[in-house]
C-alpha cells in the first residue's frame, strides 16, 4: 500500500529544514569586502595596492577601491605596497588610511630648476634626519613627525620649512651666498672618570742599622 503523499513530505521535512539552516547559516557568515585605501597625509587614494586573502588576490584601482567577494565574516586581508609596506585590514572595514614608510624630497634651485648638491632635512632645526645626494634627492625615513614642520636647507641657500605630505615632494630653495644650515645640536660631553691615586705597594725602606762601635782594647792609653 502506497503511503499518503503528506506522510512522504513529513519524512522529507527534517532534511529540508536542515538544508535550509545550512544555507542560511552560510549566507549569514559570509561577506563581500568593499574597501578603499587612502594616503592619510594627503587624503589621496592609493592605487596599485595588492590585496590578498589566502590564494585569492586583487588590487586597488586609480580611485583606491577594491572588491573581494564571498569571504568569511571576520576575515583579515593583507595589503602590500612598496611605499606603504604590509598592513592588515578587516573585510568589513570600508576605508584603510596609511602613512608612507619614507618621504623623498626633490630639492631644486628655485631659479634654475637644477638639483642642489647635498641638501639636508632637519627636525627640529638642530637635528639632522636626512642628507641628500649631489642631484638633490633627499630621503627621510622613518616618516617625519607630522605634527612638526621639516626644515630643508643647503649651503648657500635660504632654508625653508615644509609639512611632510605623501611619499614624494618637490622643494625649491632660493640662492643666498654664504647662507648655511643651522648648527647641529652639540652632543653632551662624556664625563671623564676620576682617577684615584693607587698607593705604592712597596714598604718604606728602613734606615740601615748603625755600625756597632769597635771595642777599645783594655789597657790602651
């Protein structure tokens, strides 16, 4: 005798319910990552940042955005860029702001546009944080303190102060014969250890005992 149709549906219902729970649970625990990477010093989007999760990878476009679909909720993505290094970001995070590892100042003569030989970067004015090449290229790393300006100076040029932004900046200096960078901070002198005289270990020499008097013979006049 064939069982009623409703009875067959009743037998299949638990399996259908289990399948539905699994599908819903999987959907709830998955997420599509939609993020954007921005230079925190300039607010400019960063292009060509490599984004990886396991064997999957993508990269940011010209607008700094990226998409990676169907990730586990709570997944951590890895970002890599030659100027910003390696960083982690959550799949749910909509924006990641990064500071460059270093900054390169291209220092030129304001009148001729030629690179200035041996420029210096100071922060503060009496502490050197970078020394440039003959072509005027000056790399400062780690990235300067963003709350303080950087002094750029060179021999025979007027110094100027700039605020570090991005990983590359052009700086023009005006020629002024005889001008130079401010003096560098003089390091504190190393104290000279005091020397305690060491007493001689040789005992004081005793005076030689006096010679015994020669006895006078008895009966001598």
